[in-house]
C-alpha cells in the first residue's frame, strides 16, 4: 500500500516549493515537484530599456543575487556586440566568486546542515571530545572546548527557555540522524560561525557594486572606476580590502566548511548511493580568463554529458533553437500551438493558465498541470544542472584543478567516481568547487592588480552605450553558471526596447514537472527509492531536495510574445 | 524547565555576560535604532524584563533578498537576534521544520501568543484570480496574511515588495501584486522599503519595537522616521560636486574616476528617502553611489516604472537644480513614454505631498527641539 505525503512549504530554500510523494514499503515510489508562486518578471520587462534589464532580472532571486544581473548584461552585450574591458571581466569574476563562496557556505550550514545535524543531540556532547575531533580535522583557531561549551550553553538556554524559534518542531531524534553528539555540537557551533562569516565575503559586492544583496551591474563593463590616486574610486585601499576578504574566505572554506563536509559525509556514506536521479548533466561554464567570448578558456567548462558517460562531452550552443526548449504540458501555462510541443526561448510563449484545484487545496492534480515552473529540455533530454553537473563536465573535459580535487576526495572515502551520482555527491561537489573558486578568486584579484599596475584602468566600454548606435533589431543570449547551475537569458531587442526576454534558470531545469513524454526532471527523478524511516517526518526527502539547493523564485516566470491573454491589462 | 520564557538579561547572564556587557549591548542597539542616548536606561530596562517576543516571518511574492539582507546585519549580528533577542518561530528560509511541522509551529505561536507576536512579511500578495499566483500549504497568500494579521501585535512589511509591491507590481502587474497595507487595512503596517532594505535598518526596526515596546515613529508614508527621513541626495558625500556642477558624463570618464556627482547618469538620490548615505551598506563598507552607480531609488514606490534608470531626472543640471528636485511634483519629471509619464506624475504628486509633510514636520520638530533647549536652559 502506498501513502501520499505532501510537504508544503519545503523550508530552508528560496521560494515556494511543494513536494507530493508516494511512499511504498518504506521508500519513495513516485514524486511530484511544484512551484507555487509566480510574479511575471518577463512580461514586465517588455518595452523597457535593455540596459535596465540587469536590475529587473537580478530581482528574480535575492539568494543567488548578482547571477541574473551578470547573465543579463552578457545577453545585451551579446545582442549588440559589446566586448567589455579585461578589468571589468575580472571584477565580474570576483563578484561571481564572492557569490559562490557566500551562497554555498550558507547553503551548507543554514539550509542543508539541519538535515544531517541533530541540534538537540548536541546538548549531550562532551565539549572536550568535540574539541579533540575538531582539532584532528582542522587548524581553525576557534575549535576549543571553551568555545564549544559556550555554544552548548547557548543552545541549552534556548531549549530551556521553551522558545525554540527556528529549531522548533525540527526532526530531532529522528532515526536517520547518525552523527555522534560531539559532531552535532561542532555542526551547531559552525552553523553560528558561518552565519557570522557570510556577511563578510559579500563585502566584495559592496566594494564593486555598492551593496549586497543586489549590487549594481552595467552593460559594457562595471560601474566602479579605478583611480590609484583618489579615495573616490577603486584604489589600493579597496583592493587590499578585497584581498583580505579573499584570504579570510580561503581560511573559512578550508578550515571549516570542507572539513565539516567531509566529517559529516563520513557518517552518512549510504547517501553516496541514494538520490542519483537523472543521468544527464548540463553546464554552460563560466569564469572567463580570456573574455566571455572564448569559452575554451573558462575555469568551468561548457558542455553536456549524457547517460553518465564521462568519456564524451557534447558541445552546447545557447543560440541553437534545437538545443534548449521548454514544455508546458504540466505547467500552468498554455501554448497557442498546443501544449504537447516544446518551444525555444526566443520564440517561447507563456500564457498564464491556472488549472489547479481552487485553494485551499489538499492535493494537486498531478495528471494534469501542477506547477508554475516550465520544463526545459536539452535536445529533448532532461538534464541535471548545478555543482555536480559543473564538476562532472569539467572533470570529463580534462580540467586538472577539478580532477585533482575530485580524485583526492574520492580516495579519502575509498569511493568510485559513481559515488558522485548521489545526494551526498551533489552536496560534496558544492563544497569541493567552493574550495576551487576561493583559490581562483585569489588569482583574479592578483590579475586585476597586475593590470592596474601596468596602467590598464579601463572598466567600461562606452562605444555602444547609446541605444541609437544599435541595430534596429538584435537578438542575444547570455550564458552563466549560477551557484545552482546553468543559467541563460535570451533577449530580442526591437527599436532600442525589449521586445521579448526569457530566463531559463537552474531550478527550472531541476525542479520542473514532467515533460510531454512523461519524463521526470531532476528532483522528481532523484527522489525515487529514497528510504523513509517515518513518512510523517520526511527528513530524507528534505536531504535530497536540499542537495540541489532549490531556488524557486527564479524558476517560475512568464512572458507572452503574442500578448493575447495579458494584453487585456492595459499599459496605461 | 521554567514556565516563563527567559528575559534577555537572564539569558545573557546564563551565557556568562556581565552587567557591563549587557549595558554596552543596550547602548549599541540604542544607537542602532537611532534612539537618543537619553533613551539608554529605557532600553536596558525593557531588555532585562521581557521574554523574547515571538516573530513569524512570511514569504509571499518576493526573491528572499530581504531575508538575505537581514542575515547580513552586523550590529546586532543576526545569530544574536534570532537566538537571543527574538524567537523566530516561523521562517521558511531558516526554520528546521518543513511542511506540516512548519505549519504547526506557526499555528502554535499564533494561538499561544495571540496579540503578542510580531508579524513580518516579505513579499507582495497577489490578489488577481482568487490569489492562485502564490499558495503555501495549498492556501493563498491572501488567506494566510489575513489570518495571521488578526492576532499580531505589530506588522512589519519588509522591503519594497511588501511596502509598495516592487517589481511584480510594476506595469502591467500580471498577478495583481498588492502591498500589505492594502490587504490589511485595520492595523498599522510598518513599511521598511528598499530592494532590499539595509540590514542594520531591518535589525534596527526590530530592536526599536523590542526595546520600547511600541512602534517606531512613522512618517506620512508609514516608514520609520529614524531611517527614512533623509533624502539620499542630502546625505550624499558627493553632494559638494553636485552643488559645484561637477558631473560624471559617461561611466568611467575622468569625473567618474574622481567621484563626481552621478546625477547625469540617472541617479535617483534627489527623489529617494533612505539611509544609504548615512548607515551605508554591509557594515558601512560603501553604497551604490560610492561604488560609481547612481541610486536607482529602490525604496520609493513605483521606482521600476520611473525609468529608464540611466535617463537623468528632468531639468537643467547645475545650480538651479535644487529647486527642481524639491518641487518635483510640478514637473513631469521622468519621461519615458506617455504611460510611464502619467504614472510618474501620480508618483510626483504623492512626492510633493510627502515633501510638504516632511517640511512641516521638520519645522514642528525644530519647534519642539528649541522648546526643549529653552527648558534645559531654565
């Protein structure tokens, strides 16, 4: 007999996600993923100045802030043919790296850790034992018994106050928690450290972009100017500030995040064979070292892997209408030509069409439409995107940095490469790439200083800033790798205005409902066969869903090039 | 286990903090909340006698940038707020529990602390088509917000989404995105606009309520005066260049490299009320103008429709501009096609009213201040 369970809201994510699952004989036998909120940013973009699009699309997500802004300026630059100066590319890379560092650390501790770390168990820990374990895996100076005792007292006070706050009603004591109390205590302590540290690294955004979340970007370069002889621009002090932040980030990632990740993983090895899901992986690649138009010199490679065959990497082209296409068969939209066929983003349509049950509802009609998320496919294949896809594509493309870090880690667990195709593999990939990104960031910082030292202080290419210099019609695509995976924007510019704008974002790939052929996307596929100790307390489902780091506000979107349904709303 | 939740002072004692630490902490948050130093004893007394107030934090149509901003707070740091100062009983971003367990935590607080909990909302509420554009646990945002507002002691609208609808409410507002004060009309809604608001401003608003057990003083638009009474333009360190008529003409030009005024690059500082120039961002590191980009006016209603962002505000740049900025309601200021201009005029009429209110208010305050001074002198 199967039991239907509903988890809504899925918490510790960005956005509104609902999972409905069937559990049979203690395992998930079927799962449905639904995005339950929509805003309509794409239709709002129509008719506006393409140079403003970065600010609008940046608001697609405040957790992965900046990533849409970056994809957007690239899209417009691609459309009208702007090449940004090398320094602007470096500043964009630095902001990209800062985002990865902050986002991945916050994901591991604030969004994912409580799936593995039992906070209440930490009360039973011996701080001396926690000290000895922590010091055996890391030189992090705060790992002392006094410190662990303080944290323990703090948690104790919280529990005794009767107001558990964010820890209220957690799954404490659930049989799927396997960490000994001392390791739980280390986890809780570093949860607090991570929360405090993350507000530091994002100051890189504040320095170059003026604020975080949502720093400022600019079509043609970056808005901050360089002047080594003035306090009002990027100067020696600002560069030194960034350098210090990077140094501290490397310490935090190497001495806290990665050791904790490996320690936690060592108690949950069975999760290296749970939650693999799809066998196809897609990455657009990013972090240019020779300009955005030369993907062969990206730090993260571009490509697709099918059927887990790491011996072959397929070329990926954003501008090819036969590659990325979207279905709405099970999404609350309708296509003029029928919902069975997919459409490429440049010709995409969206017409809001809610056919779900009238709220309040208990269950969705999963045979029909059941999500605000569309279903993208690459050459009609469902693809997983994200840190794992990124590392696999890089690994298969022969990226030596990536090969080294993966091989070294697998050796520690005495595990084969296939262990990566799992919930824990996904979580591990995120930590490993964070370490790489931290070191790459240091290189970019040094390169920027070298350029400035050599007299190149250009940050902006003003040549095509004025829209009147643009062709009457221009189409562009901008590819990037958001922390959560492959991200692309498509633009169609007519008469200096946005005629059409489309976002296909990482969580659209991963969280989407089934396609017209009934094929599952990543979340739904990876949840199959997940063991459930107690369906009433769906901790195991949260582990796998969280391993993707869901970000749902980005994933739901709408536009309507025909303007049919939505045109009825007058534009004043 | 005690029946009564611990007060902050008790909590700090149990963590080994001294009375002196406690007083220093009180001084810190007093300053953070923009409270005059004479209010310190009041803050200390409030914090040492109160249990941690329960807070329920909703997410509707939003991007979570407000939550992300909140966790960037450096004074107080956010773990101190959520573990020691408030009890964050419902937060989809941070709470351990999901699904039914999360909903149970919410309802437990709403029942147990009826009339006592602080309700904070991040995001707008879609009202079109029966609210189907945002549901949580199968219920519409509209339903949820109305139910929760009933028993709330205070309601805070975080960010521009909840305060004025923000991006999803900009034209043509496909989902009927509506700010909270238009959905909850029988209670005061404290608006903390910005996309997102500054972290320390968010923390400061919470600290204010906690310390004084009352809502912060609000301006005519429902924003805490302590953070939204100054125009970015009036607190801008580049203001002297504006007054001297020295402007950036294109990004990365010589003027940009010297930090001249960004007015001609579309800066909205002259029509934006926020603390960016004073508190600055991410513990005072910088703010948009300091980093070379104009203010986009993200704390003002309809700022998305007052673009394009790089078209400068109306009028001739130079010495005469100040008049224009202050009497902006009389000018069809930000032209971007007839539709947007129409909207801009509506905004500007509101703005004119606001400026008038602000001016009257500041006159009143000056009167009070001078009266106080006289008293002090007696």
